[in-house]
C-alpha cells in the first residue's frame, strides 16, 4: 500500500513562469507550501507555510482552489506519493526565501526538469491551461 504525504501548494505565476522554491540540501525545485497542522484549514495552513517559507502574507479572501495532483514523492521510496492540493492567491510583501528555503525562482515551462515530479505534473497542467509557457 502506498503512503500519501498530504501537502498544500501555492501557485503564483509571473510573466508566464511559476514561482518555485528549493530547500537547503536539495537539488530540485518544488511549489511552495507544506503540510497542515492539526486543526488547520487548507487556507490557514497555506498562509502559515508561505509566510514561513517565502516571507509574504497571502490575502485570505483571494485564495482560490486550482486542482489536486499526485506524484512520486521527491527523494522518497517508490511506495510514497505526494498529494498536492493547489491554490492560487494574491499576496502582500516581498518574496524572499526563509526557514529551510535556500532559493526561490520563477521557472519557465521549458525548464521544468529542474523541478520535482509533483511540480512537473502541476506545470504540465498549468501549461495545458495556457497559464505558463
């Protein structure tokens, strides 16, 4: 039986590229976000995780569900998959890596190989929706 890592992800697109983050000691970029803490709603968890990782405040009434994806979890055994529930949202503040994040970048679709399997699935979907190029 497969183990599922349940995560939330923030989709932020600028100039046809997707905001992505790379943790310290990791090679691949992924979509910013993280896991819910006990009792948190998706919105509360996403706001907290993005503040911790990227130093910005998501605007609660702008948070909109996008889509949910599953993929092989980066750096884990093949029996572990990640489920990414994705949201669009506006924010206030300046994007800046924080906590375990070493680098943030806007990744173009043609550079998707720099990203985790889950991020690639999301980028394929965004490209099919003509949201990134």
